C-alpha cells in the first residue's frame, strides 16, 4: 500500500508480537501489532488538548457517537451493541487525548465496529442540536418561567463536581500545570460549559479530528494487510494538514506553592466533615524510559502495599483516614507524583505536609528497606510478564500504555519492551545500594516544583454556587425580548421532539449486523479435571498461562450467621494484613511481594442455578511462577494456620479505609 510508509518493523519478544509502525501520506500514524491473540483491538486516538474548561473535548466525544454520514441514527452504538459480539466498545476523554477503542474476537464483528467508528469520528453529524443535547442549552418551557441549563455533559459534570476526590484530583493537576492544557478541565467545569459556542465546537472537530492528528492502533490475529485497506477507505479522502496540537511545556517553579479550595458538604451530615490534603510534584523534564520504570517501582515500594513505608507511616500517624493522590502519574506529557491524606482535621492540614516531607527525608537519608525494593521489583516484573488485564482486552491496555509516549511524539515501542529496563535497574541497584534513595532526593526533595493543595469543607458552597448560576441565568433572561423568549420555548420543545422521534427503520437497517453464519459453531470450554485430596475436592484447569500457576482455596461460609456476612471482606484483609505468628505484617507483605505475583482474598455470594441455598464462599487466591509454587503454598499455609487477627489498632485503620 504505497500511501503508507513503513517506518519500523520489529519483533517485541516480551509480547511475542511483530510491531509495525507506519505513516500515511496524510500524516496519520499507525501502529500495527501482529500476534495470535484472537481478542482483536482497534483504536483511533486524536490529540485534543483543550484551551479552556468548557468541556469541548468531552462534549465532542459524546457528539461523535450521535450518528454519522453512513449511519444517520440517533445512537448508533446503542443499536450496534444489540447485534455485536464486542468484548469492548467505549470512548474516553483524557486531559490531552480522546480515544475510540473497540475489541472483538469475531472478525466480521471487528470489521463492522471499525467501520462504524471511523465513520463516526471523521463524519459525525455535528449540528447545533447535537451540541445542545450533549453539551448544554437553555431550557424554557413557558415564557413566565426562569431559565435553566441542561445537557448531558453539563449534568454529568455537575455530578462529578460534587465528588470531593475528583475535585481534589482536578485542582492537584491544575496546580502543577498552570501554564499549559493540563491547567484546564478537559471534562468541563459546569461554570464554563455554557461559554462553549457552536462555531468553536465545529472548529475543534475540523482541526483535531483530522488524519494528520490521528494515531491508529491495531492488535491481534486479523490480516495485517487488510488493516491498511480498511483505513485507506477513510484516509483516502483527506489531504495533509498542519495541526498544532502538541502539549506545551510547563515553566518550572522557583518555590513550592500552597493552594486552598473549598468543597461542598451537606450541612446535615452527622460527623464533623474533614479536609483533604495532597502534595503534588512535577518530576524532572528529562526522564528516560529506564528511569520512569525505576520511579514506578519506587512508587510501589513507598505506597503500593499496606506495609510500604510511606503509606504505613501516614496511616499510622492517625492524622487522616486514608491516602489520597495517585502516586506516580504517567498518563500526561510529563511525570507527576501525588500523595496525601483524606479525613484530616482542619488544624492538622500542614502537619500532613510536614510529615510527608520528613518521611521522604528520612527514607532518603536512612535508606528504604532492601526487602521492600526487592518485593516491588519482583511484583512489577511479574505483572508485566503476566500481562493480566482482567476484564480489559490485552490489546487495549497495550494501546493505552503505548500512547503515553506515542502521543507526545516519542518512541511508541519503548513502553512495550521491559526486559532491558529491568536488567539495567537490577545492575544499578547492585552497583549502587542507594539508587532508589537518590531518586527520592532528586525528584522529590530537591525539586521546588511542588504544590500542597488543601480542600476544606464548606457547608454554604453549594448554595452560593446555585445563587451564582441563578444570577447568571437571570441576567441572560433580562437581556431577552419577548420574541427571543418565545423562540427559546419553541427551541426547547423542538429539541424534545427531536429526541423523542424514533429513528427511520431504513436508517437503522444501514447498521451492520452479524448473521447466524458469522458465529462460531463450537463453544469454547475450559478443561476441568476433578480429584479428591484428603476429602477435599480439587479442581485442576490445564491451560496455557505463560508459566504462571494460579491457586484458589475456597471456604464454604454457609455456617456463618447472616448478620456477619458484610464483614467477610474485612476479615479477608485481616488475614493478610496483620502478619503471622512468626512475622510482622510488613515482613509477610514483603515475602508475598518477593515470592509471588500476589496473594489476596475474595468473597463470593451468589444464588445458584439449581435454586438451592445461596453460595457463600471466601477464597484465598494467589499466583506465582511455576518454580515458586512451593513458596506460594507455604504462604497460604502460614496465613491460614498461623495468621494473627488480633491487632486492634491495625483493624481500626482498615475499618476506616473501607
Ligand atoms: Zn461523558
């Protein structure tokens, strides 16, 4: 395909994948991963940095899913799902990008979904009514009434802004990026959403939803040549186009900053509402992939497990109820780090700041326990090797991982490789026992680009915001003459009619649907061998797991009185987070981290297909490389037979966190 220039063709041994990287003559970039995973993934991503908090990127994501040139129905995706076997179908707006991924194991279905998505992003029906419906509009049903705002994203973001943790995360991000696109809310602030005009909205689509600003991703066992053919059908209509969508740099602070914000609380709440505190850093500008991995391991060692020193010291301080902040944040153009506490008394907020800085200083000077670093390193490597992405398709997780670099014009394949990084890090740790401590010093302690964001409860805030909104609406209404008010009543009614009008059956029929012949005739079954060991039933599943053994030990809890059922999760955590007769809980956590891929508990409450009494089980679950299975079973034994569940102070901490 001559319109695609092949830039790179490499084998990624870590993923057993062939990786091709192309640029189309329009500027569109394509990463094509070829492997034997039947759960095929396609995604198209546009770099969409907003310059204000009108939610323009988020509203456009909604609007794109409201019908297109080939599929002119109101909700093509809702219709599509009815006749699809997709394993993933969604869209996401990030602070700097908008992603449209899909996944399916059925080839016909995969191609159908790709066509509907490509038509949607390149040829959506962008009308004033779509902006009104998905973004915002004035609502007026009678000229005598007062105006109100309505719209899907407007309402969604009103809900989001009533969640203090989201508000804190938003302020934290804005605080360290006041100068670039990360200083505004890509989701949309309800105060600013009504500033968005239809002209801006249309231009945003024309500028950014162009192949020159698109990154397309394919993954799986489908025909790699066909990928180019499918894309060419859409890209062929376009010419190259200059798009300025790069995220600008953030000027570095000369000194740390403190910022204080209110959050809305319900005056009727029983307990005294508490404050949130978050410390945030913008890490150095020149971090390569090896150092990024080292920082992610450091992050896990410091806060990743209940026994991690920074997490444990903050919880043990009693200054707050639980941690806030995401630790290392690698989704933006530059790395950030955030840590803090929620449920803090108003008088203690700066004690939290002082404590975090003191703890980091102590760790840098006194050293992080080697067992903690080894456990973090083993866990990180295990996770990458296992590549267990839960309910998410593997290819989707890879796409998001790859975009952290690709979106910012860095090497898209770097995040896929990890063996060299781990080997380098192990060597550095062997040569320099203080390597991790040096990272704390350089990136956190010696770094002035830091903020402390405090969120304080304000019982009057919601009422104040409501009054402000009413005043703005009243001012708009006062400017309108009788004819305009009549027009607004008519527009409100017209939008309702449009929303209620059913789709034309002829248009609905344009959506692709799977036929019976497209389905596999055979159903896949999981192999099961049943045996009995000392009267305990044992089930064995012989599956390809990339050298990892999974062990589940189940306990039938039907003997438990019903009123105790809600406490099963806390009991499960107690088993693993209080230590055993021979080791403290920190030592136990380190042993789990260094020897296994994780040990955890999970409860199962379910009705039964045969109508018998409900199933109530507690599972102790674990995984390890096959050569460490003995160690995994020893840990299970120690936890079950010698676990301590008598640490009252630790129990109180866990109850507060739940
Ligand atoms: Zn939304």
